C-alpha cells in the first residue's frame, strides 16, 4: 500500500493527457491513441503488460518492507539507539520523495520506459551495495539511494495505464495491491529463513533478485504510444499500436492517427481557489494522516514483535525469543525476531486485502465521506486496543485489523481525491496529496520506534488522535462525490 499514493496520481494524470497535432486533410478520418486503445481492446498484450509492469510492485514492496525485518539485526550489529533505527526508514522515504519529482520530470522528457529501466538499475545497484555497508552511516546513505531508485517504479504503472482500455482501468488499482502484498509476504518469508542462518546482508542480496529479473523482461514492453505522440513521434506510436493489435488479433481503427490540441493544465493556485480551498486543506490533512497511520502500523508491528512493550512482565510475543534481559531494556537492545514473530507479521500483512469487499460496498452505498470516516474511526480505536495486555494471538488479531483498516483508508481517499477535483487540476491535486503522504511516512518511524520506547501509550494515543482528526475531516468534507459526474473545469 506504501506505493499506493503515487500510483493513484499517475493513473488519473494519464487519463487526462491531450497532445497537440497538425490538422489532417479535410474530410480525412482520424483517430486518437485513446480511440485506438479502445478499439484494439484487452488481449494477450495486456496480460503480459499487467504481469510485467504489475510485478514492479513486488520489487518495490520488498525494498520498502526490507527495513522492517532487518532493523532488529542492524540495531544489534551496530548497537543503535531507537532514533538511529528510525532515521533509516525516514531517509528511505526522503530519497523516495525527492527522486520521484526528478524522475517524473525526466520521464516526461526522455520517456517512461527509459526512466523505468534506469530506476531499476539504480535501485538494484545501490541495494547490492547496501549489503556490503561497513557502517551505519553508509547503510543510511545507500538505503536513501535505494529509496530514490524505487520511486521510479511508478513509471511501470504509467506504462500499464496508458495501454489499458478505459473499462479495465478501474480494476487495476485493486489488483495492483496483490503485487504489493506478494512482495511484502515474500520479504517476510525470506527473512524468517535467511536472517537466522546466513544473515541480513544475504537477505538484501536475495531481495534484489526480482528487480534484476524484471530488468531482463522489460524489453518485451514498448515505450508508451501516448508519450511518443506527445513528442511528435507519430510513426513510433502507430507502430506500437499496430504491434498491440497484432498480438491481440484485433483491427486498428480506420484513418490517420491524430491527437487534439492540448488543454490548459491546472496551476497550484487553483487548489486554493475559494471553491476548493476547504476541500484541499482537509484532503491534505487526511492524506498525511493516513500515510502516518499506515507506516506507523507496519513499524509498530516490528517493535511490538521485537520486544513486547505491552506486557512488560510477560514473555515477548514469540516465546522462542528467550527471557527479557537487561540488555533488551537498554537504548541499544539486541533482540532478533523469532519464528512466531515472523508468522505474526505474515498474518497481519494479509490483512491488507481482508476488508476490500466491505470497503467497496461502503464506498458505493454509504458514500466516500462516511465510509472513510468509519474506517478512520475504527483505525483510531484499534490503535488504542494495542495497549491491552493480551495473548500473542490477540495481538496478531489487532495488527491484522489495523492493516486491513489502513489499507481501506488508502483505497477510499484515492477515489475521493480523483473524483472531487475537475479535469484541469485533478493530476495536480493528486500529486500534491502524494507529496504530503511521504511527509507522513517520514514522521511515522520516530513515533513508532522512538516515542513508543519512551511512552508506549503516548505513541498509541498520538496515532489514534491523528486518525480521529482525519475521521472528522472526512465527515465534514464539503463535497460528496458518490454518484457525481466528474467535473471538467473550475
């Protein structure tokens, strides 16, 4: 779901692209890339496209979730304090935030395919270097570079979306969660086997393999026809469309490939136009809070399973970890995960898709605002329930529900933000919201891994309070988009 904000903004932006073109001869039939994509329809090309480009989510999830499963080990190896462990995750998202802007601009100039390939080469290179990091400082720097490379994986979604017919686009966002879930489960499963045997350095090397494999299969996916048209390369765009039609055994539309003139795009000041100012501010609060809660749950799970601060006198979650020692109570405690801790992480991770059917029903019958208000309110409640002294099964159940709820929150805010803004500023609205999402992700580690050590209840209350604020913001949003036609302009 870490990769979800950027995916939604790219998807919406792609659907609104209109490029300039020269006037065809009078009376000559013309068709656009969009019309060609719709005429060709869904087929074998799109299945390959979905599997290859969708699999970028597997590689991304493995790199992002890697920190959660190696944190106890690097803490032990370099005797790190809580704030030093938290800084690793924060810097990964800092690199992600900065490079996503740079790579996005480069992709518009040099092409989606080239930047996607570059980002995977970049990420794989620095990920492998991380496994040889001689010190904590080098580890932080190299993982920041990995975060920068991972941010370019968004180009895979762009390419996928630009080639998909309209009626299939609505299914891609929910289905893309399966790839993220697969990557998250894979890295946890690998960690349970690799960490106790050959160590975290080998885990990082193995985790880079999916990204390297994807680099080898990218050649089967062409550059976006929309991008080629935007650069005036009509011949390349037409050749790509003809290749897709041949693979799908479909016919191309009649006429000459031609795009209509470009419309004026939105500006930042449009977001704070009196008509949308309140909506924009409340949406920003919700996006920041949802990301804060999402990554807070993931990192808090690792902390709970690592040293069980809920029941200080009881054995840690996963009794195989051994008795609590004085070292485990020190600022630089050393307590690796045991088998049952990994099992609990896997179960809670599966929770990310548990509420999808209920979430879809809520969005369509209760409306976006009320549905988001309910799931955010329940998220606040389950954060507080983590303070209950319970069994390992009970704790796993709470974490499972939290992961399900924070995932549902993301799904709803994606849809609402895409629907509430008009065409001329929709992509801009999603983009600014995605940036604030990264800010929330950068702050979360210091609450889950630093404040939680000093005051467990205080950290849970902070997470819960933020979710309550988001629930109120969702309920009081001035516009309900359920059943509302998409607006074209302000």
